C-alpha cells in the first residue's frame, strides 16, 4: 500500500513545481472561456508564491488546474506542469491520487463547506493518514491530536470527537489546515484561505500558515484577492488579470517598483489607516473583461488610466524589468517615462482612448506626482 | 378567563380519543413528552404520532407472543352477534366468521407493515445505490438512470403493480400472489422516488467542497461515495422513506381491496376492510376498525415525516 511515485523519476535538483504555458479553457455555450491563458512560473522548495487578482481573474482555476481538480467535461488544459522534474500534466485521476496528500494538498476558501458535516473531526484527519501512510488507528489518532494542537486548537483531545458545526469558522479553518498538513505535503495550495473568515481571525490563520510552512519547509501557493495578505508573507508575487500573469516579481520589488498599472490600482484600492474619515475608497472602474470574448489588445486597457491607442490594438508581451525575476506586460509601464507621458496625455484630455468622453473621469494615482 | 383556562386545557388532553384510549401509560408518557416537546419544539402532534406508531408496531410485531391476540380462525366465537359491535371480551367486536376483529387488525397490520417495510428497504437500498451513482458520476450514467426513473414515475404505479401481479402470479384462471410478488410489484412505488430523491441529494453534496477536499487527499470515487456522501445522504433519505412507507401501506390496501394482495391465511388491513364491505350497513365496525387504524398509522407516518423534513432543511441551512 505504499503509495509513492517511483523515486527514480523524481529529481531533487529540479525545482519543486514548474508550470509552463498553462492554459485552461472551458467550452461553454457562449464560446470558449479562457480562464487561464498561457501562465508560466517556477516555485522552489520552501518558497511562497502569492497569486493576486480580483474575482474572475483565473487565480482559483489556475491552482485547481495545477492540482488536477477541474471538471471532467468541457475543459481543455494545455501546457506542462512538472513536479520535481516529472511531467504530471497528463496524469490520470488514479495517478494524481498518489500525488495528492503526501505531495500536494489544498486548503479551500470556505471552511463551512470544506468539512464533512456528519463526520467527526478526528476521523476527517485520520482518513488520509490511514489511507496514504497506512498508519494504525491508535497512532493516527495520536497524530490527529498533535496536529490539532499544532494548528492552535485548544483541548485537541476533546475536539477530535466533535463535529464541524460545534466549532467556529476560524477553528474550522484550522481543522482544514490540519487535514491538509496531515500527510506532510511538500506543496500547499491555499485558495483564499481567509476570505470566508472574520477579519480578526484572518491574521491568525495567515500567521499559522506561515509558521507551519517555515517549520515544514513546505512550498506554498497563496491565492488571494488582497495584496495586503501576501505582503510580508510571500517571497514572490504574481498578479493575474483575465487569465494571464501580468506582472511577477519578488514581493520587495513588486511593492517598491511596480510596473503594471493594474498592480498599482490594486494597491491603491487597499484602504489605509492614515486616510481621513469618509475618504472615498479607491476602486478600479469597470469590471474584468468577458473571458469568452476578451478585448483586442491589452485586457486591462478599458479600465486603465495609462491606456493609449496602441494598448487597444497590440497585446503587450511579458518583458523583463530591471530586477531579476521581475516581468510585466505593459506598453506604458508605471514609473517609466513612457508611462508618465501616457498618463499626462490622458489627464490632459480627461479620458483615455478606451473610454467615451462621458463615461469615467480618470484620477491621479494616489501619492504620485505625475 | 382564569376559570376558563383549566377547562380549555382539560379539553385538549381528552380531545384525542385514540391516543387516550390506547394505552394505560398514556398520561405519564404525555407528561414526559410535553417537557421534551417544549425543549426541542417538535410539537405535541409529533410525540402523539410517535406514541401511536410505537403502539402499532409493538403490538403487530409482538402479536404471536401476546395472549390476547388470536390467530385468524383459531378461536371462533359464535356466541356473539357480529352486529353487536365492541364489547369487553372482543374490543373491536367480531366478524361473520366469529373472529375477534382486534386480533384480525393486529395480525393484518403485521402483514401490511412487513410488506411496507420490505418494499421500502428494497427501495432504500436499490434506489439509494442507483441514485447515488447517477448523482455522483453524472454524464451518460445519469441520463440513462434518470430516463428509466422518469419512465417508472410516469406510469400510474398502481396500474403497473396490478399488471405485474397479473403477469407473475396468475395461473390462468386465478390470481394468487405470494408475498415476494406483492413486494416486488409494490417496490415500483419506492425504488423510483427514492432513486430520484437520492440523486438530487447526492448532486448537491457532490458539489460541496469537502468532497473535493477528500479527493485532494487521495480518496477514490468509491471511497468518497461511501465515506463522504453516504452518511450525508442517509438522514434525508430515511425521513423521505417514512412518507414512502405510508404510500406503500395505502397501495397495498388498495391491492388487497381488489383481492390482489397476498392470499390466505395472511390478513392485511386492506383485506379486512374489503371483508367488512358487504356488512357495512348492519355492522360498520368490521370495516371501521381496520380502516381507522390504517388511517391513523398513515397520518402519523406522514406527520412525523413532514416535521422531520422541515427540521432537516433548517439544520442544513445552519451548517
């Protein structure tokens, strides 16, 4: 019953996870929806990659694509996913079953629905231990208790005998984390792990994930819509928009010298404590494009205050920035002469080429003197 | 007003004749029930129905061991006029053959309930498996199963049952169905609805995140069905089954009334009702007692089923 991938296929030298040109398209009656469109990245052992984007930008589909958790019908996934150097993109469900658990695990967004309401918490944790690691019952139970303790659940010995509805949302999410960590995965996907939780417990859960990750030298993909969540926690951050990575850099570089106007807009939309009361919250005008029918040129152009005629015609390619590992896709990047000129031109005429005059008035980026 | 209040309450307690006359432990049971009903808010009707069902099931299932219940035709008592009605020695009176009707009702209930339970268990298991498979795997499997279930549901069930009995239990001139044939014919009534309802519940649960979560921990489909979905599907199925039991009891009664249910020496409630029909004008109690017991049993089953169903929906929402 030892369920392990043949050791020879794996290589310790290879990066833990390499994603190359991954695309996930859904066939719908309205046409092909490009939920993930040509995404590439590499994740080394023990590192955290934050994937940031607003709703519908494809970040959840991306993590599910890598995990192989897509619906069975009307999906087309192309590209390669290499796990420890082994191509797992063509793995069947049965083969993936050996990867899930001890190699990769996932924490879901809503702890209210990701626990089985009629199964005791202890059983939900021991299930995978007994199944993957062939652990005897007593030993698995002991491990379940110590796992619950390690995720900060008080009186773990009592909790294992309780049902999910007896716990609060934050406690449930801790249980979900304990379940995901049970088999000691090397790669953990956390899909908006704090979105369904009260703000007061969000930080606790994130700190817990952080601590567990460091302790286990586990790689983590942290998916969120909140740049504030990944700030200070992720080593690298990838910003996704309309199924594509539009900017990727180390966390430090990204916050210090972002190039993509979308990243800038995301950052501005985080309310700050020093704002005067009743300050209007900054938001990004418009909504993400219809992925079944994406606009010509840059996907973000219709909402971008830097947009020029060229953005509506020509899709920007990912280009390297000044710092290592920094890539972005923009014709008029923030913080460059071209970008400043573009913004000045738009401010002067009061609208961008993508907008009608009457539609939205464009605003100055907060705190920038352009 | 303050004087009216106790009277009014008194009225309510004696206002339920069947339950009041049914058991000597009734008053204490009711007092205890009252406390619980306030706590869990299931209502007095729920507990009265439960008490009634416990009495009916207890008596019918224990019938062979009860001294006051005779086998049909064992001790015919011709000294009593069938038209005389209930008396101290024959609680429900006697019928034309001199049989004690109370014993008949108890023995009839035994067969009626056995058939109903067998039919529902058959439906629970086969309908449950089929429904879970359809709801979980979806796609072509689901389309085929759903089509078959829809066809079964489109038939008038009783007509289909009659046809099946006519085919499987006829020797050319007479129809003498055996217990398995009746159970098989009536199982149309339970398999199709239970399959459909299980499919619906499974569809909903298969979409839930904890199923995906189990999958990401390496659980196989069979394992997910068994460990994750089955425990969630069983409670609502069981509640629905209560209503199905009631439907099956009625259907069996209808078959028996037409003379197409299990043959002698088995009695069923439907047969007893049919037996009393020619004498309806002179001795209505021969029909009334089995019909009344059957009516109350079905009412109780439906009532409990309804209440539990509403409780389950509430609890699901709170999760």
